[in-house]
C-alpha cells in the first residue's frame, strides 16, 4: 500500500517538442525522477493530450508547429488551470520570456542550458515559484511585459493561428483544414491581418510571425 501511495505522488509530466530525438532524450532524463505520461510534437496535440491526461506539468518548446507553445499553454490554462508549465526555447528573447510569465508561475529555460537548470526550474514550478533563466533577466521587465500585452491585444486568437500557419508555409486550403473553417474565412482573416499590419508579402508575414513569437527564427 505504501509503495502504491508513493507512486501516485510522483509528478506526472507531458513533453511537447517537435524534435523527436530531443524529446526521447528528455524523456529518459526526466524519468529518473518523474513519470512521463506522454509526448506530443505539435501544439494542437499538446492541448488535446493535456486535457485528456491532466499531467501535473508540461515541459514545452515555445516554437511548436500548428500552434505555438505559448498559445497552446494559454488554452490549457483556461480549461485546466492546475497544470503547470516549464518552457524551453533556443532563442534568447526577453519578449518570449515575458509572454510566458503572463501565464503565472512558470519556468523558462534555454534549451542549451537544459539539464540541471531544467530540473531546478521544474522544482521551482512544482513548489509554486516561477523560474526564469538568469541569461534572460532584464532591468526593465515592466516595459517588456507591457509590450507583450500590447502584442496580444492586437490580434485575436484566431488571427494568431492563421498568421502562424501561413508563416509555416501552409496553403489557404491546408489552414482551413487544420482550423476546420472555410477557405473564405481564412482568406478574410488573412486579408484583414495584412491590411492591419501592412504585410505585403509572404516574407513580411514570416518576419511578423517571428516578431510576435509565433514561430522560431528560421535557420
């Protein structure tokens, strides 16, 4: 009985990352201490599996395809507020960190700093404390977070989805299929976004998506 009780107390994790080799290595690393209940490779699967499995914590890459890690986390937070998050990213962008901190007491770690720092972030978050990698600390978080709030107000969640999917190179038809809406609706939103933000080409859309934190910087 004691063993079963102890097992139930081990935190349950979901890993969300589109790089399969990294996810497998991360799973092996985390299972030394925690229970990994699932792995997903895009943001929409992350939302679905999080609501199905109800893990204690999700370790998530910010730059996820189909739906980025931050927007996926926002959806989960609204529906299952007890789930905690530790974000990983390859990019040293204070705006991304500030956007993540809008979700509450989360962890934010650079991928190349993962390992002991990741475990430290996880421990902080599981105990109700935020963790931000020292490499991204800034002297003016008030201004940085204010900019992030302004960005989030400029587009609706649906517009953010369409910008991300378009910047990932998906066609109108493909976007309509992913979002389960008509092609005309996608075209309407795309036209409105391009007009509102003066985006004249696909390159403009990609750059805009990068600045908004919707996709990672193209390599």
